[in-house]
C-alpha cells in the first residue's frame, strides 16, 4: 500500500517541511513521554498507598514498580505491531494512532477507582492501562525518530534527531513539575483527587499533538523506497535476518542510558523517602525537574557533536560516564545539601543519559534499511528496554533492600550497564556519514536492495 501524499523532489527537504516535521515529532513525543513518566512519578509518591494499602512500604513500592515494568514488557509487542504498519503504510499514520492510544490510557488512569473503592479490581485495571501505555509508546519512539531522521538534511541528522529525543526529558519535566504542584495540596485533598489531575491533563496535550501531526507530510525516503520496490513482508523478521549484528548492537546500546535514567528519575525519589537520605523525597523530586530542564538544553549539543565527530565516540564516552557517575550520584544524595543532591542528578541526566539518548534517533535509523527501518529500530530498542530500563527501579529497590538500605549494589548495577553499552558500540561501525537513501538498481528483483 502506497500512501497518497507523495512528495515531489523539490518539496522533499525544504526548510519549512523538515521544521514542521521536527515540531510535530518533538511535541508528540513530549506528550507520549509525559504520559509514560507520569506513572513513574506517581508510583514514587502516592500509588502504593492508594492501590496497595495493606502492603508494607517496601512491598507496596515493589508492587507499583512491578506494574511500572509491565509497561515495558508490552513494548516489544507494540514495536512489532506499529513497526509493521510504519514500514507498510507510513510513519505519519502510526504516529497519530500511538498518540491517541497513549492519551486515552493515561486519562483512564486518572479515572481509576482505588483499592478502597474497588478492591483488587483497582490494581488489575492499573496494570491493564500501564500495558496499553507501553504498547503505544513503543510505536511512538520508532516511528517518530525514523520520520525525522529520514527528513533531516545531510550533516544534521544527529541534531534534529536530538530535538525529537528531547521529548523524553521534556515529558519528565512536565510530569514531575505538574506532580510537584499538585503535591502542594493538603494531604487529604492530594490523596482524594489531586493525584488524578496530572493524568487527566494529558488529553488536552494529546488533542494539540494530533492537530499538529495531521499537517505533516509522509517521509520522502519511505515514499521513494515503497514506490521503487513495494512494501516488505514481515519487516521485523527481515530486520533481524538481514542485520543481525546491528540488531544485537541496538539491544546492547540501550542498557546504560535507560538504566541510569530510570534509577535517577524514579528510584532515587523512593530511595530518599524510605532510606532517610540527607535530603527528602520532595527535594529529590524538585532535583529531577531541575536535571530534566538542564538536560533539555544539552541534548541538542550532544546531537551536534555526534554529527561532527561521529556516533561511536560520543556514545562510548557516555557509557564510560555512567560508570564514573554510579557511586558519586548516591554519595551526593547522602549529603544534607539539596544543591549537591541535585548536582548528582544533573550529572546522571545531562552527561550519563543525555550523551547517549541524544543520538539514539540518528543511530538506530542508521542501523537499518528504509523498508524495515521502523521495525528494526523499534524492536531492537524496545526489546532492550525490557531487559534494561523497564525493571531497573524494581531491581534497584530489591538490591537496596537486600543490602539493608545501602546503595553500593545499585551503583554496581549501573556500572555493569555502562560496560554492556560500551562494548556494544565498540563493536559497531561508524554511521554518521551514511546516507539513508536506498539506491535500487534498475534490474534488481523485488526485495533485493543496496544501501547507499
């Protein structure tokens, strides 16, 4: 199936077209990640008391973090489904669907009854909606990053991809900021209705995001490849079969940035609350907002740097920084100084995470050919996050509990993740000068392609 809005050659990469695509992808991704992160923030602050009130504080936290992880286990399925449609009918159509599905699931969370009202039905419904969130965000990331990478002019793929990647810290900033405001309510009002407000606000942002995305044209590289060779059957299987090395690199690359991010953004708030650090969970929540705000500023800089020196050196440097930050982040949080605790979070977000996250859009798009690019990028990334970032808060909570509240096993966990990503990128070839345009010989048979 070939989309009807084919582009002429003089329209493909005008400044206005790729700016419009950048805004649409970045805004929509921000909304998606706001929806996805709002659960993590709520899990650290209020959900254990509302949905698992009969559990101990540690057991209740483990339960809500297990549900947090459930959203990630749905992501490979979402990557397969939305990657398939992205590679067959187009990136744009999928991005509208994923945004709508995510928004409805998040709004549903804001309308849920609690355990006091519905008993076991309450956590069961919470799990269901979290799984839907994971299913939707998997398709969002792959299609949005591929769309902007295919639109980006030569030498700016890292930068424009980084602008879209900024949806993650921007969404986290919104989530933590909105929760920070509603948490100022008196305790009774916050527990009765205040916690619902951040979830319900999502539908407004979703409506704006869909309006923006409806004005975007389809990817010119996708149109060219489909018109030349037709859509590929079973694109995710083709990606694994044709690019097995790149597929494994894509899995290993995500361990370091995802694990340090979810530990810093989610686990650290709970850790401060339960293990009596020198700063409170409220101070850590503000610190997460501050770190996310600073990260928004530095993510494009990492993308620009990767356009100049390459993806591999920037990514390997980021993995090494995770190893270096793993112990200092917790040591700074154990001081009585909010500024030092925030510094630890800023280091984790802006160096450890941002240096790798910023170039993920460009890197994953460069690993796979056009006709299975959405499937290959989405599936390898989202399979990795099931093993890495998804269970990270749960594993970190369990490790800290096992160690009697000590953080050293969590730091070793972060260091191991850094080593995995470093080795993965060391095994990769440099891709920042590669073209994403498929050169199809005139006498080639269907399904045979070479990548320029």
